[in-house]
């Protein structure tokens, strides 16, 4: 016989945790230091990634 696992549906609070701030434009940016030089443009770049939603932005110096 197989074991049946009871699955608990996530509450709306858990499901949307951290997304409301990002939708309003208040991201939690963290600098990603893996790649700091863009070969195609030949310039230094700063990559940032939001810790909550995973959105990325690139700043060219």
C-alpha cells in the first residue's frame, strides 16, 4: 500500500510574502559580484538582484 501525504495549501500571507513591496517599487537590491565587466560594451557594470522577487537590474558606469 502507498503512503498518502497530506498537503497543506499555503495561506495567502505565505503565498504573497515579499511581493507587495516589489510591486510598489520597493525592491531589496543586492549586488551580484560574479560578473563586473561587460565584454560587448567594454565598460564596468554593476549587476543587482532583488532578494525578494529575483528581478535584475544593470547599471553601466
